[in-house]
C-alpha cells in the first residue's frame, strides 16, 4: 500500500480576520457598543480614562492641555467664517503613530450636538411619573428617521410588560413637546397634532383640521375640487387653507432640526468615522483623521500580564483552570486590540485614497464628484473589493466645510445630477414638470429620461410639480441642498 502526497489549496479564515472584518463593517456607534461589551466581558482588556483639563475637558497630552496651552488661559476660542479653528497649530500632533498614549481626541474640540431623543427626554422629565420613564425612553429610542413612532402598541406593550393604555398616556405627553408632531403614528396624525398646538391663525385652523381629518385622501392627491365639494367650500378657500398647511406644518417632525433619514442626518447625532480637514499652504491640501484611533486607548491589563509571567516562571502556583483563564483572556484581549487597530489602518488607507481621488469634489462640491466604484478603489488601495465594501458600509465622513455625509455618497455617480435638479427647482419661477426639468438638464449636458428625473427628484425629497404649485411655498425641504442655496429653505 502506497501513500501519496498532494498539494491542496484550502482557504482558512483566521479568527483575527473574522473579528477584523466584523469590526470594519461597524459604524462608529456600533464600534462603541462592541468595545463596551468587550471591556465588560474580558477583564484582561482595559481602557484607562484619560486625564482631562479641569477647565475645558480636553484630554491632556504630557500633562498639558493642547487647547488651553495654545490659546492662553483666558483666551476665547474663535472660529473663522468657514467654521474652522483660526489657530491650526493644534492639529500638528496628528502624525503620531497609532496607539500612542500621549495623544488626545480631536472630537472633544467639537461641540456635542443634542440628539432628538435627548432633546425630547429633557422636556418630558418634568411631565412624567417615575414609572413612565422607561416607556418614554422606549418611545424616543423607537422613533423612525422622520420622528414617527411606528411600533405597534401590542408589540410595545409586550416588550415593556405594561398595558397599551399606559403607552398611549405617555404618547399623549410626547405629543405636547417639541418638535411639534413628534411621536405621531402617521403623517396625518403628526399634522393634526401640530395644528392643535397652533393658535387660531387668520381663520384657517378649523378648515385645515377638517381637511386633514375628513378629506385626507383628497388632500394627499391635492384634489381641490373634491375637498371643496366635501366641505362645501370654494376652491379658493381650499387653496388658501392648503397653502396655510404647507407654510405652518411639517409632514416630517424630526426634519425641523434633525433633517433627513439615516446617515444623511447632518444636524443630528451622526458621528463621523473619518474627518477631512484642509491644510492651506501645506504640501497636501487635505489631511484625514480617524477619530476612533484617538478615542479608544485599549491595552492589556498589566496585572494579568504579570500573573501570566509569574506562572510561567514558577513564581506563582496556579491550577490548570486558572492558567487557562489567564491565557485565554490575554489572547482574546490582544486579538481584539489588533483587530481594532487594523480597522483604523484600513480606514486610513481608504480615506487617503478617497481624498486624493475626490479632491475636486472637496474643492468645488457635488457637481464635481468623480465617478468611482468600490472595485476601482480596491485596486488602487490594494485590498479586496469586499474589504472596501465593509469599510464604506454604515460609515460617515466629515468634509472640510463641517458637513457630515455618508461615505457611500462618494461612490454615488448620481449625486452630481441630483444637485443640478435641486438647483433647477430652487431657481424656478413656476413649478416645472419632470419633463421640463429633463429638458433643462439636457441643455446643460445631462441626458436623462423623465422617469429618471422623477426618481432622482423623489430621492432628494422634492415634491412633484403639482404639489409645489399648490402649496406656493417650499414647505417640504429636500434632504440636502447645495451650500450656495441652503438659505433658500
């Protein structure tokens, strides 16, 4: 009997690759939760709290506050007209290698923005009974991107182990706070809640309530004649009342101060995974910052390391179970630290390549966004396409103008034409149909079909022409607008 040797090319995925890929795909908030869970589960992993400046709260570097030391003890912190710090010297530490202990988190220099949930709970606190707080937190955490509470009451009651009546009682209190209409179960209910908070203005409040409650389907279609027949009003009165609704009510409550769904929320709690800053006069026009690399100072617990050394040297007696406990937890801690560091390094490589490719976009805006696919970027960076996909997923990037956008926007070739569509709508004297917008686009060098124009128009939140004409106002704000036209909404 003979034995033969043969070569086999089996693919073996290491535990580090599995964890690193999972961490790379996480958003900043998900990573924060993963780090917190790892710290809670593994005593060999620790993250010491940094020593902060007692005056401004900035982490100290070598015992010195990078902020106060730069500006002087009594100096005021100022920003230039573009929102950037006047003194650029404080960012000179960003070339320190990853893992350096004597560093600080630059996000501490950015004013923390209040989330919608926090804004609501601050107002609800004096209105709630002690046993209602848990329900209120559940409601605020369950709101969708537009500020609606869409969880069925049966499901919420089962989750909270309470009656539906108690949830409805807390919802009634939610409906009295700012922003008006938040916590509604539908657009119709949200508009009626807002209307109830308005004082009788020019005699339009009662007709508006009747239109919203009795003629919702006709109102949704903006069928003025149907509303007029149902309520026995003139079409002029109906038109004026609908204009009143458009000017005074918001169909999406959260969009008043927290506009746009998901990662397009620029005024909300979105946390950037990558920060791009301009460096005038330097060799490179832009530089990147990975905030996580400064925020998480993970390290292996020194006591666990010393105990492991003592056991190996025979200076400490330990059972097999104790030795295995030390070994496993130390290995897991080192593995997790390496995977988190690998996430930073991968994001940094991808961010540097993106800044180099999209420099004209950073200079001039969306209309100069270069077409780019994840596969093309993977070839440039020298990684697998799936790695780029994981790195881009659920990530946000802060641009030099302080705007935070989804990282995936840098791969969206349609953004340039969406920007042009918004400009056309902003400049129209009368509401243009989708076909007329397509004609204007064609004159500007964009050959799009009417259906494509309609799809892009819906994507950025611009209503159809008949809605814009009937409302006679820009009551529905697009999800984003070109900076030069931001004041128009």
